[in-house]
C-alpha cells in the first residue's frame, strides 16, 4: 500500500508514521477506557500531528508527479 502512495525515499518515514499512529490509537483507547481523558487528549493530538505529517508525504508524491507531467 505505501509504495503506491508515497515516494520511494519517503516509504521508511511513512511506515514509521503509520506504526506511530497505530500505537497512539491503542493508547487513546486504553486511556479512554481507564477514564484518563487528559492523557487520551494528548495522545489524540500527537496522532493528529502524525496523520498531518503522513498527508504531507502523500502530497509530496502527488506534487512531484503533477510537476513531471507538466514537463
């Protein structure tokens, strides 16, 4: 999946971000079930930042191929 959505040089970073997002999702679930909503909120904010970074990497591939098509 990642190979088709990201530049080859970004795949390793994208994999790390995906792993981070999955870990944070589990952390949010744990904190919510324990009633620790402040910790859940912090983990959610970190997850949102990771998702934004992942989207930035995705946009880089789109931009590169869009630019290449113009040349």
